[in-house]
């Protein structure tokens, strides 16, 4: 799968400090590429998940609101990005609350070529770690733009900053409490 990707993009993924994944823009949005941060977060080797849609990470959790936001993003050509909390499960079955960020990578013609995503576990984190992640993701997007430009691809969206990281952490803790009580199904 990696051969169809611009080499600069694959190299960039390998060097990014944040968890990243890249999916197809069409069809079932199957994964094409993940990086070490993604592998460390989820426990899955890239070779085991390439060709699969990331929704398998949701297990049996409902995630109704998050799923609706993701569907809207994928179906609406004009929506540049989405950021939402979603319950995911690691390979070993442990749940976590994933702060998911997704944006579209477009060819200069305007055609969406890839779906770029970043993942961050907000389950048991502190506000300063989330603020650090936001800064790392913003830097990642800033550095990714010129790398992609060499391949004729444009990052459509920019990072939507979180106005209140404390509220995001509190929401994740509520979701975790529901998980601990078995209320996520």
C-alpha cells in the first residue's frame, strides 16, 4: 500500500511526534498508513490494520454523536475538518477516550486524495498534556503543508484549537466513568 503514497508523506509520518493515520478518501476509507505514535497508542501493528477502516477500534461502543460528526465530515465535501472525542479500544481490549482530529488532503485540482487523522488519549491525561498535544499537532500540520505541496497535495483544514482543555479532560473523565460502569454499549 505504501508505494502509492508520495514518499515525502510516508517519510514525514515516520518522523512525526504525534499519533497519525492516513486513510483513503473514497470507499470505506481504509487505512493506508499509520505511524509509531498510532501503533503505541492502539497496540496494533500497521501491517495488521492497513486496508481496514478505523471504526474497528470502536468495538461495540455506541459513539453515536462522534459517529454522526465523522459521517458528516466524510460526506460533506465543504467540511474541512472535524475534532471529536470517541471511545476506542486498544488491541488488548482496554478502552480509552480518543480525541480524534481529521482533515482532508486535496490534490491541487480540488479532489480529496486522503483522509489525515491524529489521535490522542484524553482518558487519563492532564490539561497541560492536552495543551502540549495541541501544540504538537499544530506544528505537525504546519510542517506537513510544505511537505505535501511538493507532491501537489494541500492540507485543507487547520487545527481547531480547544478553547477549554479542562472541559475536554472533564468530558473524557465522564466518558471513562461510563466505561467503568459498563454504560458504553
